[in-house]
C-alpha cells in the first residue's frame, strides 16, 4: 500500500516525513517530486575496485546546463533533504526523465526507515542529454511498515550513508568485510 497525498501531508504534519525545501505543487496523488541538486560527480578512475575506496570528482552544474554522455556513470544528488521515520521511502524516476533516456538509480531506489539526508542518484543515460540543476528528476513514494522497527537506519552504528550531504557520495562498499 502506497501513501496518498493526504496521508503524506498528515505524516509531514506529524513529523514522520520531512522534506526540505517543501513545495506543495510537487505533491502528486501518491508521490512527491524531487529535483536534481546542483552537484554531479564522476569516479576518478576508469576501473573501480569494490574492495578499495574509489574517489570521486565533484563539480557544480553550470547555470546553462551540463551534457551527460552514455558510458559515463554519474553520481548526482537530490535538491531535497528528506527524513522518513515511520515509512519505507522509494525513489523512482519520473516518466518525463525516463523519456529523455535518463536512469536515476542503478539499484538503490529503496531507502530505510530512519534515512535522513539528500538522496544520491546513480545516473546513466542512453544518449547525450543536457540536464539542469533544479529540474524534476524523480519522485518519492512511501510505504507503511508492518511491525515495529528494532533499529532505525539513522541509529545503526554501521550505517554507511546516514546524513548524506547535498553533494554526491561515492560507494562505501569497501567498508564491508568480504
């Protein structure tokens, strides 16, 4: 079951969902539209190693836009900072974004109860496309949780992406034991 617009508003009022900046016009029937933040990043190395810390190069999207190219993997970030304390948030691309050939996440569309931060976007494109900071890029939907949560994400000692900033964050796979 997905939360409706009225229910999302109730949860915002209760403080279990937080979206900053919040714009009522971005609230859909059962989702909230999020926008591309002003920063993108690419990995410095062409070959990535899952056991090593792969550093990224962060840059600001110019006012007149930035062209994304196929075969280059970009990390982006949402303009919106969100907190979700009682529901499971999912980030999905907007139809208009997909119709431009833009994928906004490779695998990580689900957040956890207790996630607080800006969402890092895992961006790839099918053909060259110019993007702009502040453009609608995705939508958040919220699912209720069945049962009580023992430890929320923002309270986990090993949470690698808690409190994500307004800049893209690289993979922290290297922090896992394998």
